[in-house]
C-alpha cells in the first residue's frame, strides 16, 4: 500500500533535484565568457533530456534491475518492472532519473568553451545509459559495495565523484582553452563574465541540496524518518556554511582579498562532501567535513591549474571529484556509529576507501574509452577559429545570448550632452525643412583643445555637474573597457594572478575654446581625485578645426550655441509643420 506522505516527499525531492539543472547552468554560464553562454545553456538542457531518455531505455534497469553477481542489474528496457515500495514505481523512477542527470551535467563546466556540441551530446548519452548506472548499482542497487557496508547516503561518490572524474578526463582529453597557459606553463586567469549569475546558481544549488540530501530518506513516515530528515537538513547546511566561511578567510589571507569565485566553489564543495554521510554524522562532524572541503577546494584548484595544467573553468573537478571522494572517505572517520574517532576502528574507513577506489577505476576506464572514441570519430574539440569566435555563433548561430541587454548606465543614458537642442520625430511622408548652411571661415585666433577623460562609471554624475558649472554644455560620453597599470599591485582570480583585467569605464570627450582647457582639467581633477587606484586619466589634444554641420560655422564659432538662432529655427520649423497640416 502506497503512502501519500512518502510519495509527496519523493516527488518534491525529484522536483528540487531537477531544479539543480538551473543552478548548474547559472554557475557554469557565470564562470565562463559571454560568447559561450548560449552553448552552456544548451548543454545543460540537452544532458538532462538525452540523459532522461537513455536512463529510461537502459540505465534504470542496469542500476536497479535484479543483480548479476553484484556487478550489474538486469536490463529492464523502458522500466516495465515493479520497483514500488511505499511509493509507486514511477515516483521512484523519476527520483532516480534526476539524480542521473546531475551526474551527467557536472562534466559540462570542466569542458566548457571548447567542446563540440555533438560530442557532448554523445557523452551525455553514454554516462546516463551505462557509466553512472553500473557503479550506481554497486552502491544503491544491491551490488557488491552495498553488501560490504559501503555508505553513500545521497551520492558523494555515486553521483558527484562519478561526474567529477569524468570532468577531469574530459578536460584532460580536450586540453586547455586557447590563452590559458603561456609557453613556459604559467597559467593565465580567464575571468568569468558574470559572477552575479554564478552566485545565483550557487544559491539555487544550495536550496535544492536540501531536497538532494533530505528527500533521499524516500520516506517521511514515522518518527525515525522525520528526525533523520531534520538532522540531514542541518548537517547539509552546516557543512556548506563552514566551508564557505573557511574559504573566505583562507583566500583573504592567501590572496590578500577574499576571492569570490573560490568562496562560491567552497559552498558547493561543502555540500558535495557532506552528501555521503549527512545522515550518520553529528553537526560538529558536518562542520569538520566542511572545513576540510574548503581546504580541498582552494589547494585542489591550484594544484589542477598550476601543476597538472588541467583547465577547469568552473572548478568541477575539485568540487565534485575531490570533495566527493574525500567526503565519502570521511564517513569512515566521522560517522557516529563505526567512525574512527568514535571508537569504531578502521573497518568502515577501509570499506569507504575501497569503494571510492573501485568506482574511480570504473569511471576512469569507461570514460577514457568514451572520450577517445568520440575524439577519433566525430572529434571532441572545436577548431581554433570556432573557439576564438565563440561557440554561441559557431555552434548555434546565436550572435549573442545577451542581444537585447546592452551595458547601460543610468547616469549616462539620462544625459546626451545636447539637451538644449529640440528633437522632433517626423513621419517619412512629410517634408522636412532644409536650410542651405551659411559658410564661414575658421577662426585663426582661437585655439581648439580636445580633452578626453577616462573615469569609473560611478564618477560620471559628479563630473557632469562640475562641467556644467563652468559652462561646458556639450560632451560625448561612451561606455568603454580598459585597464591601467599599478606597480606593485596585483589581483587574483581563482588563485591565478590577473595580468590584465578590462573593466567597464566611461570615456568623456570635450572640445573647448572659449572655456580654458586648464580650467576643465583642474575641475575634473577636483571632483575625481580620491587618492585611490582607478581615479582615471585625462588626455589633452590639439584640434585643427571643428565644423558645425547645421550652420557651416567653423573653428571657435562652431563650438558656440546662439540661443536666438536656435529659437528662430524652432519657430520656423513649427510654422512649416503647421502650414503642411493646414
């Protein structure tokens, strides 16, 4: 007889774990470059859809079918058997499907920005149909590891380490992104384009992890299940909280500033590490696991990046592979019953270690074969031209994933520099007044000077007001990217020194004649100077001539606005429009 409470609990968990796809998509998109954002979204979508189909046709049976010597389940094509308990078969099936999809999507981030889309689709099919189900059977399907007493409650090894090792192998097979390493092996920082989106992804994943771990009880019937689920929620949160805080402190000490992306990675590393033992460790044990996972994240990412030369843009190998393996082994240390520090001896620790090694070898053998086969058939990596141009346009015909979202600054967009000039919108079929411009010669006695000011965006309003006070009413304002050089000052991204980082700036161009150039410079310095890095720069140029198109005036005269003539033109224009209407 089915339990409505248990069924609702499992289906709720399935929905939460499915929503982790959105979290992974946001993390991977934010940690990579904008020119590949659409490709990242497509990969995170298709690994779920292809994986769902493959798991339905073959994978689920290999994982949960009747065991064959504890090695693999009997295939049950299209899930026709009965796998019900207190929940229906289909509830159990969808719950397991979303876990399978999680293992598949982990690889996307490590292989980002240089993988052929068709090759990634083939990989998604293979891991969901064969690789994940077989090792999953050993752990959760009645296989040999479960018979040994191997404990992986919600998938530190079964899901995350499998995906993490596959990610490592995929990144290794692909090689690093163009520009990631110098000829001498020195790594270069390739900054993610939107850490805000990346942080949103982390929060989504943290939220969904309560479902990933908590609903793995697959029951909320009885006091024991209720207490267990409640404890799991707390241990899950505590491991992530300690990992995040620890990473923030460590990077602050190590890099002189708290590193944003490393801290976000540590949040996920703590969640991955606690997943295996969230039901059997204390809150203090969860805190210890979180602390250890933060160290694994920081030094693991540095080791992969600097020593092994594995280019993993999002830290998937350290987060899922390293923390997944370590978290599983740490069950043998921190488990309240059987853990080493609670007097349980080394038995459980040895079983946990053996399980991690066995699954690791299985994934190593199968995924090496899969990636090699893909490489020699359809090819694994895109061409150099495609990688440089971006996979959005080259793989999907998408010019930009942000086509309608151009960078804008409210202070800039609200000011044109030509506010005194009326703007009229006229229908194409109506005649437009045209006046032959009067000709004049350039004034030889007045010097024209162009002043270009590069500033931070938040300083524009103050500069505009200062210029207005000295009767500068015309300027050209442009959003630009740039960087300066500050001797002795270095920034770090994910533990790698950033040699050049283009930052959004505002470029203000002013041409003066009547107003002295020195006055403009001094006023600009007065409002922009803070004494800190990034106050900006001022460039001064001689201008040969200026021509006002409307009147034909040149030189000094071209820079002067005659209020009377403007008003006369406005009246003439309005009279013309009224005459046409009549």
